[in-house]
């Protein structure tokens, strides 16, 4: 579903990604694990179109994403939950969830919102509350609901556990499992390998803008442990 070949991302003189190649198959959940500065967000942001790639190729569903706007990528079926959640703090929960649905077919969005309300009761309970009155964990639920409000085929999740207490890591994990049950393909990043490895099919270990290892959860668990990501 997603094929990234020799992707290079640079910020001025800083090379954030050196020729990174990864693949995500339909129906899989794939993890990019690595410490701060490894290049995880740069990769996610290149896929959604927030940072330009210097070279390399990103293909989604057989289409080359080069030159396509973020909105066009979203319309193709890519959902995005940014690092640090970045909810619109003064907007209500409902407004946050609806904010990414502009330009998407109304009927499909309506049907999907019913699923979101059922799956994430918080979205109903806190519908009118400004997002900045919510806890970090609650905001992450809102960010997830917003990211899937258009029923994306591929969901990009950048560090969904960042700064959250264990109870919220569990709840966010449950929410991710619901999305998996629904058939959503997921590419997620984390520094915290232990809870993330419980959710995924495969993982890539990133460091200094490169993929250092890739493999099944079992193969990666040992590496991640050795590299102290756990
Ligand atoms: N906007 C930016 N301007 C300059 N350097 C950046 C910017 N964003 C990220 N970097 C650098 O790129 C590298 C990779 O960062 P990032 O992709 O954010 O890693 P991660 O998400 O794994 O923490 C780091 O060295 C970081 O300092
Ligand atoms: Mg990051």
C-alpha cells in the first residue's frame, strides 16, 4: 500500500533521512522505533506532504505522491495524527474531529462519524468542550478521531504515547486495536518500544536518519532492548 524508496529529507544543511526505504502492506501495522532525532517524524511528514523530499520516491496505492498537496494526499486516503497531538486548542472536540473532513464526501463522513461516536465515547461526552480543557490522553483520542474521521486507508500515527501515563497508553492501544479490527493499515512511530510492539506486525529500527534493522516483533524486541528503547 505504501512504498518508500531511497527517501532523503533535509532541513537546510541537516540531513534528517538518508536514503530510507520501507514498505507497508495493506492491513498491516508497522512500527518505526527510534530515539529522539532518529528521523521518525521526518518520514511521516514526508508521506503526508509536510516536508519535501530531496530525492527518492513515495508511492501510495500505486500512485507517486510527488508534487501532491497534503489535502490531495488526505483525499487519496491517508490520515495523519501528528506528534504532540496538536489539537486545535480553542475549538470544541466536535470541531476538532470535523476539521479534517472538509472536501471529503459528506455521506461517507456521516457514516464514519457514527462509527467514531460509538468507538470513542469521549467524542460524544466531551463534544462541546474546548480541546485545551482535556488531559493529554483525552486529546490523543481526539487527535485519533480527527485522523480517522475521513476513514483513511492508511493511518500515520506519530508517537501516540508521548507523555502519557500508563493507563492512557492502554486506552490509546485499545483505540488502535479498534482501528485494526476495522481493517485500517497503520504506520506508527514510537520511542517507547515495549507498548508499541504489542500492537504491530513488523518494525523498523531507525537511528540517525537510517533504518538500522527491520523484522518481526520477536526479531526487533531484542534489538530494541539492546538499544535501550524499552
Ligand atoms: N524543522 C526542522 N529544522 C531543522 N532540523 C530539523 C527540523 N525537524 C527535524 N530536524 C532534525 O532532523 C533530525 C530528525 O528529526 P525528526 O524527524 O524530528 O526525528 P524524530 O521524530 O525521530 O525525533 C534531527 O536531527 C532534528 O534535529
Ligand atoms: Mg518525532
